[in-house]
C-alpha cells in the first residue's frame, strides 16, 4: 500500500515538473508554433504551383437481356465493367486521340508538348461508391485546359470502349464537365499546410525545451539539493552582492 502511495506521489511530482517546464517556456512555444505555421502557410500560398481540378460523371450500362427487369447480376456486371472502363480511359487508346485533338491544340497551344505519361498521371478515374457511375478527374495548373481535356475524353471514350469491350452497351454522361471546388485551387491546401507547420514547430520546440531541461544537471532550488543528496537541508548561504558588501564594510 505504501509503495503504491509513493508511486502516485512520484507521478504527481513528475507531472508537476512537466507543467512547470511548460509554463516557463510557454512564450517560446507559442512564438515558434506561430512562426512555423505562418511560414508553411506563406510558402504554400506563394511558392507552390496551384492545381485546379475538372471532372465529369459517366454511367456504365451493361447489355441487358430481353426482359425489361434489370437483375442484380446485370448490375454487378456493370459495376465490374466500371473498373474495366476506368483502365481503358487512362490507356493510350483514349488519351492518344485526345492529345492529337486539333481543337485542343488550337485552343491551348502551350500544352501541345504534353506527353502521354504526363497526361495519364494527371487523370484519375474511379468508381463512385461501388456503383455503375465512374468519375473522370483531371488536375492541371490551367483550369480551362483540365475542363477541355475531360470534355474531350467524355466525347471520345464511349466509342473506343465499345470497340474494346464487346459486352459494353453504353457509357452515358451524367453531368456536364465542370471545374471543381467552385473554380478555386484544389492544391496546395494552405490551411492544412499551415496547421502541419504549426505542429512541426510546436513539437520541435517542445523537444528542445525538454532536452535542455533534463540535461541540465545544475541545482536550481533547495528542493533539488535535498532530493538529489537524500539528506535534510540544514541551512542556506545567502547570495551577497559584492558592491553592497564593500559599502557596508
């Protein structure tokens, strides 16, 4: 029982020491945290290239049997086809005609040198919530170009998909192509980066503070001496200012 009480007292003392250290260094902690957060946020806002996103939704339809009722098997088959279509849309069979599209070349001459690999890496195609709906998304520094490319893919992909997949019935556009996030950049996320920077600054400062405190072996108080030597404190020699001492002599 006594051992448990001693452990509780030790933990209380340790916690008190930690809180004291934090209180003593609260101003550096706040300042460094704020500086790191502001630095990360400023860097994200002014020095990282902004990326915009455009997307479109397509619905995949499987070839139906003669019955007017769509069975669960047909729905499942269409869902599986959505994954297949996602691969085809990002393949050279679809993206190569997009790169060669004369209207795109004329409208966006700066992007004429874009390669297939670069275009493919900027496009993502995913099935939405395991349904027959697939979403085509492109990120680029030019929002208008991203929208135009997605629109071109939507126009060219259905015929190519039908040619590649015999069981394909139709791939229809659900919504018109639109620029995501109300036309605002989707990356970088300035707020998120500022929070990450603040956390980095806080953790680094915290580490420096505790390392400095726990590696400092000097005695700061009477309690430190009594605790380290494990003997009772009999008296204290006061600190005397030499100038004041000489005056009084």
